[in-house]
C-alpha cells in the first residue's frame, strides 16, 4: 500500500504523489462512493499501486470548501490593486472562511506596478486597507509579477508551508507562481479588456511541490462566495478586531448591530475599528440571518 498525498483530481482520476515524488494515477474505490465525492486535493490517502485505487483517506487537519482543499497550513489571498479593482467585500468573505478553517493568513495585493498610473486617492486607500488588515493580525504584502516587487518577502512567508492560493480570477495567482518558479508554466490568461475580469484559466485545484517542504496549491478563482453554514452568533468570531471588544458588550449575546451599549459599535465610533470592516460584518450578518430564517 502506498501512502501519499492527493495532488490533483481530474475527470474521475486522482493523482497521488508518494513521499519520494512519484505520481500515480488512481480511481477511487467503488465502495467509497461518499469519499469519492468528498476526496479533496491535499488529502493524505492510501492507494493500491497495482490496482491503482484509493483505499483509504486519513482524517483531515483542516479543509476549505471554496476552493476545495485539505490539510493546508495557510491561505494566501490574492487581490489585485487594480484590473480587476479591489473587491473588499469578497476579500472579507474569503477571510471569514479562512478564519473558520483556522488557517494562517497572508494577503497579497498584486499588480502593484499599476500604482504608477493610479490616482492618488486609490493609493491612499490601499495603504489604509493594508494598515487595517495588519491591525487584524494578517500579513499584507504588495507584490508585482511584472517588476518582481515583494517577491522575496513573499517567498519567506511560503517557505516550508503548504499554502493555498485563493482569490478572484485574473488577479495573477498563476502568473505569480510562475514568476516565483519559472519552469512550472501554469496556465494563465490575460484579463478580458471588456469586463476587466480574469478568465478561468486554472481549471483544477492542484498541489505543486515548490521546493523542499514548500508546497503551493493553485486554484481557479471565483467572483462570489456565500456564507452558507455560518450562524449569526458565531460570525463575529471571525473578525479578529470584533473579538477584542465583544466581551465588553452589555449583552453576552450581542450581535453588534441594534443592541445598546455595544463595545464594538463604540470602537467603530471612536475610529478604532475600520468602518468598512464593520459595514461588511453587518451585511454578512443580515445575509446569515436571512438563511437562518429559511432553514
Ligand atoms: N500589470 C500586471 N499584470 C499582471 C500581474 N500579475 C499577473 N498579471 C496579468 O494578469 C492576468 C491574469 O493572470 P493569471 O495569473 O491568469 O490570474 P489568476 O486567474 O489569478 O491565476 C495575466 O494577463 C497576467 O499577465 C502583475 O503583477 N502586474
Ligand atoms: Mg490561475
Ligand atoms: Zn456588541
């Protein structure tokens, strides 16, 4: 029996890499119909190297549903400084799902070379956003696959970890990995001029050995992410800055929206918590409450 990691799943085939680096193509066992559905890239599996079937899946340390990946150490969230424009609502949604999976988080604002042609307000805004996110405890790096800015700083964050690259499509995830390690030649495509959105060129989730103990998972991007499965009570746990204030709220079950004597709202009024983060929290709270009504 061969123990290895599932590095890619495509058309009913599962690619399993042994610790020695050999990759074998397998099917999932019939009796594992359920597992068949839920096998995830990153899974540690046992495969029969002769019959070429996956026999066993080990329990996961953690997993993300979007993108679907298991047993990773950190999420690297890519956003473009421009083209496509920063989508902070989507960023906060991705942050919540990464927090819920208890992943370490690195945020990359890529295409920072486009700063040159950006107006001053945009530059000020992105610097402020960076400060706010750093205040939440996240590492934030400005990068450019064109000029190479941030490359070294970024590599230090990746070293000896399994990192899943996530974010909208067209922000440069694949290009950036290619730049870090020429020769990998991952599929990437120009952002369509009409919509300024990326085309979905990376079609599969794929775990790539970068070097030594450093692994990357390239994933297709997405433009939307819902918060299915989150409850209104737990939502605030995934905002690090809310966590620091919420114990001082008058009510233990405070949802930090309409309640009086809410320490979180006071923090927003004093400018201690960023208004955009708080507003996103309120938007998500409504969304989650709406789903709670339905189910
Ligand atoms: N100006 C600029 N363009 C970039 C940068 N990184 C990627 N791109 C371009 O953005 C487009 C989308 O890149 P791709 O890697 O496919 O994005 P992905 O969908 O996130 O994997 C391609 O045309 C890249 O050449 C960057 O740092 N600066
Ligand atoms: Mg890609
Ligand atoms: Zn409160």
